[in-house]
C-alpha cells in the first residue's frame, strides 16, 4: 500500500503524523511511504531522516495523489478538500460532531474517514486519544498558569503561592485522562486542586491515586457553580467519545467567576463544555468574556510538537500497520476497536454519535463492510 504523510496546514500546527521509526516499520512491512517535503520540520525531524529509513519525499500533490492511505494529525482544512480522492482512506483526528461542514465535505469526497479519537477498546478506553490527552492535560495547567500572570490578562496569581500567601485554586471538570493529568501537574505546582466528575468510581480512583490530596466533588450544576466561584483556573476536561461535549458551565456561571480567572477548555475541539468558549489558535489563543480569560486552542499538543509527534506515532502505528497490511475493510472487521474509529464510509455516516450530532441516520458498519 502507498501511505502518504502530508505536511499539516492548520495555523500553528507543527506535528507530523509519522516519525522516521514509524516509516521504517511500514517500509519493512513492504509498504511505500511518501512524505511531503518539510512535513517533519516543525517536530525537528529532517527530510533525510525519512529517506534514510526508506521513505520517499514528494510535493504535496504527489503525496495526496498517490496515497491509498493518508495519515494526518488534524482534520483536513477547506484548502485540502479538493485533494481527497474517492475510495481513499483518511486516518487522523477528525472531531466531526461539532464540524458538520467537514463531515459533508468528507461525504462528498467519497472517502473512508477513520478518526483517531473514536478508536475504542472493549473496556471503553480510547488508545489514540490518550497520548494527546496526556499532553493536553499537562499543558492546560502550564498554559493556564501563564495566563494567570497579570501581564497576560490574569489575576496575578502564582499557583504555588508562597509561605504566608495561599496557593491558587484549580478546578478540573472531568476525571478522565485529561483531568487526571491536569490535576497531577496542578498538584505538583502546589495548587489547591478540586476535580469534578459524574462517575463516583472515577472519583474514588482519583482519591486513591493522589492519596486524598485532590478534593473530589460530584459533578452537578450546584457543585459546578460553587467550585467556579472559588477557582482561579478552570480546566475543562469533559469527553463523550465521538459526540459533542456537554455544556456544563453556563455564561452566568462564567460571569460569577473572579475577574482575571482563566478558563482552559481542552474539550473545545468537541464543541467545549463552557458556553462562552470557542476555538482559538496558537497564534491568537485567548479572549476575555465577563472579565475571565478564555483559552480555546483546539490543537494544544502542537505547542510541544516533537513530544506529541513521537507520542502519537507510538499509539497509532500498530493500527496503521493493520490498515495497510489487511486493508481497511478486513482491518475494521477483524479489530472491533479500529472498527469504532470508522466515522464515514464513502458518503455514509457509520459512527452513531457522529450521525446523531449531524442529524443523520446511522449506517451500520457491517452494512458497508459487506
């Protein structure tokens, strides 16, 4: 199979979908890897590192034009829609639930779109979302602490505090991978940390993990409202696989927060769990509503592209090898987790949560696999 790796074009995006070790593994399996010139530069990967392991360098038209399987990090932008070919397999982060225009474009292009974020094991875990969730959760606190500085629009709070001055308060909505990693970093900085979730078992796990040093709170509208009034930094870490994130923080709740508080909503790429959040870019990351700084970068791991690129390939490569080696139909049929990653199959929406968000009827995966 010919596997294409184009350069990412999303503003500020410096990750690349495949590392040289990944390219070598694919070449050793008998596949041809075609990488766009300069695709790895943002992750400090030189072109010659790819050619040394058997990959071919090419211009963007050749990468898209020849590839049977296209590997990306972020969803195609409108300027890339015309490069999609009927029957081509696209494997990337898609987040289609809040992006109907992209979903329609993929349907019109007659491609098979497999989303990293909905590949899901039987235990409910999301193996291809986990590494970027780990990065995003850790970065969320780092970025939030930066914007809490007065010079950057915040309250002028040092999360760690100092002797005689209490630490800052960090509230985390969601006790999944993002939330736990955010709590880990906030706690390491010395902040006063609370984490909210609707799943009591998750809260028990957090309590055990952090030996009671993180305050666990059952998530409901009353508790969210009370916690927000104390928070200097709010981390949104809510995820429903494939679906739009539920809005848990209303604009009235935002208005009740301290002036100069900071919101970092990691769920913004799924619509966000804060009513006042909207996607921003790494080049223009923040805006202010009701005196509260909002950070809505939808591709936060691109801040640390080399770490993120290697972490992502570590997770995706086994699935890429399976798609390339068996073909998408056989791979989706034989690997239930990978099958859940299929969002759109040649015009038909097969992921239930995506179909619901788009107002379409779900086509069962079995029907398209024949």
